[in-house]
C-alpha cells in the first residue's frame, strides 16, 4: 500500500499554517447570517486584481445558505472558491475535519495567526450579540474570540472591521445600541483593535426601509485597501 501523508498535513488548519510565510498580504473575510452576505461576491471580485493578496473566507452556516447558486448575485461557494486571490473557503465543519489529534494545528487559531486583517461583512444582529458577549460557538466567532486584541501574543496588533446589517427594527432595538457602543468605544477608537463600519439607510430585502442596511460594498473594499496598504481597485 502506498504511503500517505499524515492526516494533519491534509487538514485545513495545516494548510493555513503552511501558508503563513507565503509572502502575501492576508485578508480573512467573514460573513454571518444576513441577506447582505450576497455582497461577499462583489467584494472579492473587486479585490481580484490586487497583486500579492490572499483571501480566505469564513461563513456561518446561516450565511452559507445565501450563497448556494440561487441566482447570478448568489453564486455557489464552489464558484467563489475559484475567484482570483481566494485561497480557502471554510464553514464550521472545517474546524473538525479531520478529527483533532494532539499536536495538530487548530483552524481558528491558525486563521488568526495567518490574517493581517479580519473583516466581518455582514455582521448580523445574532452574531453581533454573541461577539460582544464573548461567545464562540462557531468558527467565525472562535476566530474573533481568539483575536490577539493586545498584540502581545502574535507580536503585533491587528484590526477587525465589522459591517453590521439587520432590519431597521432590530437596529433600533436598545440592546443593539449598547452592543455597538462596546465595539465603537470599548474596543474601537483611535488606538483600538476593532472598527465599526456603520449601517446606512435604504430599502431592504424584507420590504422595510430605514437604518440598518450594510454599508455599500465598494466602501468596504476601499476600507480594506486602506487598512492593508493596497492599490485602489479600478472603478
């Protein structure tokens, strides 16, 4: 029987660990369960011409349901995985495949180490509530909870950008105001490690109109380019 490489060498975590020294700039793009997840595709396409950029995409199971090939604006994850600069697409199952053994790398830790910048767009009301309260019951939240907010572990302080997106009634709920304040003031600010890209007012997929819609995707692209020192994408 032919020899096989060790199980850990075949794991997503091991592949991420090996790519840390590839000489590229690393963008960890994440999406949680909001209709605005369909803007992931144009964000990645806009960054497709960037030289020396590697993108890895993390989706909650709810977010993944919006990208199943339903329409032109909702390509499948398999299609997105073939976009330029995309080097990995992960859902929760990737954390546990194959089953962990002692000494093997751990995906949410390796993604944190790998990333130069993490962007959560969209950040749903549910994931926002979990994030602010320190919960980490999926891959996306585990990466965020393991983020080196002080810079003492990884040797440098890196930023997380979040783009909230939700129905207007959810956005104006008093608990949302408190949660955004934590991200803005406690974790953000001039010397902070998190920045909130505040929602805008517009018509929504549910039929309502008002505050809570995710900031325009091209504004997210411009912010990524600025934070990572990339050339501006062509309009």
